[in-house]
């Protein structure tokens, strides 16, 4: 869990510089979709860290995420670079992604608790 938040926190640290009028990429990923991608890509990274899997598997999972959202790695990177030029808004996007990851964990815990037989 801490690894999930560590990597997202790293995103906050490496926020790019600001410019007054950054050029918006032609195929900018909409904010909500971008946040969903951040969440999914973080889950892939967490899986890779915890499962100690090889880079081929991680690359395959990453490509599957891009395919699921109908974006390319280049499109994501350009959108990511663009969004990073607005640190305050990017912080909000990252915080929303963190909240979604927290909710995902709460749901996982709740599902696990439902499956445990109760002894009276």
C-alpha cells in the first residue's frame, strides 16, 4: 500500500516547471480519463513491485491498460507532461487518484471480511 502512494507522491515531486501558455497536445487525454489511467498504471507498478515480475510482464500489463483506455504510451506521456505544467491542478488530480486507490483498498478489505466465516 505504501508503495502505491510512494510512487504517486513521486509524481508530485517531479512536477514540471510552469509556463504561462503551454501548448496543449492535439490528442490531450481528458482529465477524468487521465486520472483513471494514473490509478491503473499505479496498480500495475504495485503489482510489479509486489510480485517481483519481469519487465516483459509489466510492459504487457501497461500496454493492456493503454489499450483498455484506447490511448498510446506517447499520448499518455504528452498528456502527462502537459498536465504537469500546472502544479496546483496536477496535485488535485494526483490526490484524486490517491483517493481512488484508497477506496479500492477499502473495497478489497470489505470483500475479504465478507468471505471470512464468522464463529459464534
